């Protein structure tokens, strides 16, 4: 078996205490070694554990002394307090932008951020009401692609679909080269009124444009680099999307009321 480095052992030791101990639940040396064996295929002697606990304290983590009554140690520090976990979960649950499936996935991940049993208790108290939830799973692919393009400083092409209250959803066709009808310089993404928007600039226009990300189809990242955006007034100080998005958001909200939200039922 390949030798496990001391750094990896130390990180695994911290993670085990973080996951399986709390001020109410200590973890024994035997239990620590059970998880070390499961994770890395090794066990630790008492001297190594004592050294790790000392190192943890030296870097600011608050580890208990050995508790004879509970026969073990516990880590007092958590990434989040219980009420903070609940706030995160409630925010995810309440977001109309996040689908029910993705809500369930995120709640499961959030519940693992703290002591495992406490996270499960908090999660068990969360009810998911999918009324008004987005049903478009592809939106996460769109977010990933746009984020990748912005990070790599590259332009994108896409087709844009808009709701028409009389004719349903209509999309721009692809061009003669099979690319998306629109080509833009992606700048950032903003969340406003429970929807995500792409903030961008077209090459032939020196003004900021906004596109609702769930309405973007067939996104492709180009090799072409984003052009110099220094001509935008105050660009270096950030974009105040709330001052510039009023028109498009008002239109989105109007469509939502007229079409009836995510299920398409007219009111």
C-alpha cells in the first residue's frame, strides 16, 4: 500500500473530529481509528493523536481535553452554528430560481457542513414546497458555461428565447455557421427578483445588455477573447445592476403574471 503523507493524515483527523464530534458527542480513539481505517486504510497511535490535537490548538481550533466520562475528544469549532445552517437551508428552499431536485441536492450538501448528526436533525426539519419552483434543470449548465467563459475571458454565442403571451416561447435561430444568433462579451451574472441575468456587451454596441439566463439556449464558449471594456464608464468600479435592469425585470415580471409563472397557466 502506498504510504500516506502526514499532512493527509492530519487533515483526515481534523475532518473526522469536525464531522463526528460536538460538545454533546465525544469521539473515542477507537472510533477515530475506525474512520481513519475507512478513509485511508491506516490507524493512528495515541502519541500521534496527542500531537495532532496539539497542532490543531496551535492553529486556533478548540479541541477538548480527553473526557473520561464520555471517553473521547470533541471539536468545539464548527463552520456554522445550527441556526446559521437553518438560515442557509431556508434560503435555498425559498428560492424560486432553484429547482426541487437541485434544492434537495443542496440541502444534503449543506447538512454535511457541520457535525453530521446535527446537520441531519436540521435537514429533517426542512420541508420542501415545490410550488413556484423553477423546472428548468438546464439552467445550471448555463451558469457553469457562463462562469467558465468569464473566468477564461472569452466571448460566448447563444440563442435567446422570450415568452410571448399569445404565441408561447420563441427562440432566435442559429446563424449560417450553426452558432448561436447572439455573440456577446460576458461580464458578470446577477441575481435580481429571483432570476439570474447575464450582464454583457455586444461587439457592435457600447452599452450594457442583460439576458435572463434560463432563457438562453445552446451556449457556446468561443476562442475569441473578450474585448477591452475600459470604455464603459465606471466599469472598473463595478456595475450597479439594480440601476440598469429596471426595464428588463419589469418585462419579466409582467410575463410571469400574464403567463402564470413556471407552470404556464394563465391568470
